[in-house]
C-alpha cells in the first residue's frame, strides 16, 4: 500500500473556468478549476491528459474580455483520474505561487479568498 505524503501547501476551493493549452500538440480546451494551492490545482475536464503532460493554464477575468488581462501559469499533469462524466486532473505548477500571487489571481478573477 502506498504511504500517504502530506501536502506541502493547503488547497482552497477555487471554482472558475480555465483554458488548458497543451504544450505537446493537443488542441486547447476549457476545464473547471476545483481547488487551488501554491504548488498546483485540480481541474475537472471532459478531455484526458496523461501524467507528465506539460500544460499552460490561462485564467481570464469574467468581467474583462481583454487578452492582456489573462493570467497564464505553466505546469504538468501530476495525476489523472477518470470519472464517469469526465476527468479530474491534478496539475502542479512549474513555479510555486507566493501568497501575494494567489491573492492577486483570486482578486482578478473575483474569487473570495479563504486564506
């Protein structure tokens, strides 16, 4: 049996849409972010990506449609679980986000922070 490793950072509910862009030739798609931590996030998507797949996550503020207002974060698929109606993908970020970066992202997206 696998030994559970405690998370390095807490995760907080973070319900927003995110554009997932593959860095290995898969066409972009929209997913739903479920939770966010300093080192990654979980998303629910109709599409499946294998563990290790590099991605670019693009968050766009709903109230602003300008591409310049988007926030982009690079990462890799850390784990993937197939569900009956889609897939839950754990994405770890290429660079850990600081508290201020997370608060800035939440503020730009209009998400209430529980930190």
